C-alpha cells in the first residue's frame, strides 16, 4: 500500500489534460443501497427519544453522509444534549433490524458496476459492520469484496478528504485519476478536497425533494445523474 501523502495531486487546472480514469470510488448509502430514508428515519426517532427536537428533513439536510461521531458532536454543541451511554449502538442496531426487512439495492447498480471496465471500491461514512450487512443483504458484497473502506479507518470523516485519500492509496491510484460517485454534500466536498473528480447521484429515495440535486452541484459535483443506465456515459464524460 502506498502512503496517501505520495498521491496528493490537485485536480488539473482548467485547460489542462486530466489523467485517464483508473478507479471509480462509490459511496455506499444512497449510492449503492437505498438506505438513507430508512437510516434517517431511525436516527430521527432515536434523537427524539433522548429529547432532541428535530425532524427527519432537518436530519437529512444536516447529517446525510456524515458519521455518527460527527452527528453526535453537532447534537451536543447545538442542542446541549450529551450522548447517553449506548445510544449510538442502539440506533445502529435499530437501523440494521429495519434494513433486514426494507433495504434494497439501488435499481440497476449491480449490472452497472459489473460492466464498469475499471477498478472500483467503496468509501463510506458507515462503520464496517453496517457496510458488510448492507452490501450482503442486497447481493452487492461480491462486487466489492476486499475493497471496502470505512471512515473508521481514518482520523477525520467526510467532509475531510482523509477517507478518499486512504482508499486511493490502498488501491494504488493517484487522486487525480479517481472518479467519486456521491449523494451528499459532505461526500462531494471531501472528494473535491482530495483532488478527485466527483459526480452526484440523485436516484436514492432521499432525493425526492430535489431530483436535480442542486446542493451537490453547488458543492462541486461535475454533473448529476439519477439512473445507473447512464453510468457509462457519466464515466466517459469524466
């Protein structure tokens, strides 16, 4: 494995020639599996139980794509409510139980990944147990076995670039040769900070309020797509 510091190359300046793509990095929740409506609902219910006056739309807008460590830090700062002992584990367990009956892969993703023609991996804010559970339930695990990276592996989660740089280093690919597929503002921000190309995916159930995903474009996504039948064209354009 090469150290991430040897791979820090900025996104080419306008007019410069970008290196050929050598790796596609997928976020998991909302990109590979349609988990966000489920997990945001379970997180909101858990926060309400400990006295946080917050609704699911606010949770989506503020916390989609971020780690539980970051979320609970914001809750303590903004609401003055400390995380009770066992709270995060209880929310995670509740979410996994809901996944067992409700979770589905995003439509068309398995065929699109199988036909990529490029190396790929997963880089997600979710913990390793949830990642393997989600990908296993939806039949996607064999497509990424051995190439799954969690934010628990790095010091800072998204929107910091650490996780994407770690994934690129582990895969032996320079950041400028990576394309990230993300569904959240923190994820897009992290990819840009890592010096990677990034596109937004708005085909998950949590983007019904804004199919154009304007927030992702403002964060720096080069383009937005909603259907995995368009992935080959997205990659060609990148």
